[in-house]
């Protein structure tokens, strides 16, 4: 049973990577048409960019009574936190230069696909994690409800 489940689409990531895919496809087509043996390079880049679009195009956060689970895209990249280990949570704002994706920041690991709002959770180990979201108050409320129930 989920207390909160939300999927945020990474519009900026999808646009930037989509533009890269389109430009790389043009280079691939022109390389292949000229018979260049170097066409393998844009083909490899096209595969990597397409995989990044699939893997990082969305972030889903699922707050359950015993755990908080988040995953990118179809779920190959995921992170899970046990609610009983969460010692605090707060809405925070990330600077633009921290970017999107999975990043190590001065405030711990950041998982983000779009925007600058996040919920920072602090674990009993002292580690901090930031979960990017376009719905920070609802995510915070769900995490705090789960923590209080434990």
C-alpha cells in the first residue's frame, strides 16, 4: 500500500537528449551515406543517448509504510530507504548548477530529473539524500506520516 506515489517526467532531460539524438542521427545518416567506416561512432553515441533518455526520462517516488523507494525510467536504476532509518526530512531547493540525474552534492546524493525543488532526508547513519520533485510538500508530508507511524 502506498501512502504517496508520483512520477515526474524529466522534460528538460528529454528535450536535451532528444536534440542530441536528432543531431547524432543526422550525422549517422550522412556518414553512412558517404560510406564512411567511422559511421560506427555516431551509431554508438546514438545508442548511448537513447539509453539515457529511456533510463533518466522520469523519476518515480513511492512512499510506503516501511520504505521510500525511488526509481528512474523503467526501474533499472533505483534507491530504497527504510522508513525506520529516516531521522528527518525537509523541503529544500537545489542550485541550478547541480543539474539533473544522480549527483553527489555537498549535501549528499541528489536524485533529480527536472526542476530545483527536492525533499532532503537525513538517515540515522548521518547520510543525507535529496529526492527531486515537482510536488515537494506532498512528498514531505507522506514521508513524515510514514516516519511518525513507525
